[in-house]
C-alpha cells in the first residue's frame, strides 16, 4: 500500500480572516477502486492551537460535494470542527511534505 500526502499551498482564510492549513492523506491500494479508498484531511490554525482530522472511510461516502466545501466547513463551522479536533495530530505537521 502506498501513501500520498498533499499539502494545500493556497492561503486559506476563515470568515474572520484567520489562516488555516490543510493536508490530504491518501492510502492507495491499487486493488481497491478509487471510490472505495479512505482519505483524511488534517488541519490546523496558524496559531497552532487547533489540530484535527476529518476521516472519510470511503471516498464515495464523502458527504461534501468537493474539497473546497469540506475545508470551508472545517474553517467556518466551529461546532463541526470541534468534533474533529485531535491534539495528537499535531505531530503530523512535523512531516516534510511542504
């Protein structure tokens, strides 16, 4: 199984003008159809006080129509984001995939 990390290089600002960072992690098994594969969206704020992850078990079950909708929900819907917070994901941001 292969792994792919994709760092979002765009400057992402929430509705209050605060900056957020995102990384997508894909586990790639070529024996499994793309739409059956899991993926994760890791996020943090610029102040490094909020760390979390949105996990999708199968790409076809993703409830969002696109990537931009997912990250906007994370940045701008505090109640939604709070359910995804995971301080242990802070270590993900030490990787060198930027």
